[in-house]
C-alpha cells in the first residue's frame, strides 16, 4: 500500500544521527532531502514507515509517523531493489 503523507517535521535525535553516520555514512541533510521531491512511502513488516527518496543519491529512511512528525529510526543508501521500486512507482504517478 502506498501512503501519501504530509510531513511537517523531521525529528532525528543526536544519538540516532551519529549512529546513522557511523554505520551508513548518511548525513542529516541527505536524510531530510529524502522526504522532498515526492518520495515513495510504504510500511515495512514491522509496521514502521519507509521513505525512498532521491535528490543527489537514493536514500531509504525508516521512521515512525505521528501527527505530521517523522521520527527517524535509521537511514541508509538505498539497495538496488529499492532504487528499482522507486523508479517504477515514480513512473506510475
């Protein structure tokens, strides 16, 4: 199922931001950019939301969503299947 979300605020705790950078080398700006320019949203098996976005590179962001706020859990460079999914879904719009 595809979700059309209005995200007013992106929240990333300093601890999560540091963990994401150390483990995946993804910067805060790249995470925030993933939410711009019509990302593709879906829910993962655990019930969390996932956004795949592209500005300078493909980034996948896992987050919890409540009342317009995205609480980032993790983010990483999108895998090949995620990039393909994003491209296919973008063409269908």
